[in-house]
């Protein structure tokens, strides 16, 4: 039988040593480049993971601080409310103290023949007082007392003097309370 040899490598070119080294160098650079890219991707993933973890911690801290600030804002609003209520209460107590002192001053006045027959509150600043006196001299002494007394009541205004059936005198005064 006859031996037939077929050259299957006929179309394949033969590499020279120089071409072989160049292709080997290109392959080595490609492998090194691929390894560098993989290392960079892993490094960026690690940095991304660490940054995400730190960001989660910052978000938790921010949420905590926001809740604390909201608590402080609520406490501040409550403090403002309580402060206004305390001012209102202290203003009320000061007014009550002024009224109490005024009534004490009116009822402790000691003029012979004069006594208080009625007291009314005309408004928050004016106290209406009705005096009854035995004589016109006692009325004059009472009027002189309020003309000379400028240290407590701001103003004393006469609302009229009348004489009763039994001969006594009635004097109505409007006294402006101090501030």
C-alpha cells in the first residue's frame, strides 16, 4: 500500500523566536493587566463596603442626634409655655397683692368720724369706695387725706358727696390702683 502523507500544518505559519518572545510578552502583560484589574475591583469593593459601613454609622448617629434635637425642641416649647404661664400667674399674684394692700390701706385708715360703707371693683385698675362720715369736718379731713397721700394711690377722684336722712355724709371715691 502506498503511504500518503498530508501536511495539515501547511497553512500555519512558523513563528520565529522573536515573534514567539513578543507574543509571550504580550500574553504576560495581558495576564498582569487582568490581575491588576481584578485587584483594583476587589480593592474598590472593599473600600465601597467600608464606606457603606461608615455611612450607615453616620446615618445612625444623625438619626440619634435628630431625635435628641427634636426632644430639645419639644422641651424648649414646653419651657416657653411654662414660662408664659408663670408670668401670667405671677402677674395675677402681683395684682392680687396690690388689691390686698389697697384694701388694707383703705380699711386701716383712721380718721375720726369716718368709716367705709362699701367697696366695689369698677375695673382692674379702679377701686370704688364709699365712705360715711358723721360731719362735714370729717369729710374735709378725708378729702385732705387723699389729696396729701400721693405715695400709694395714683389718683383719687370724687364721685360726689350726699347727705343722708339721718344727717351723715356719704362720699364716693374712685381710687386708681398703683401699677
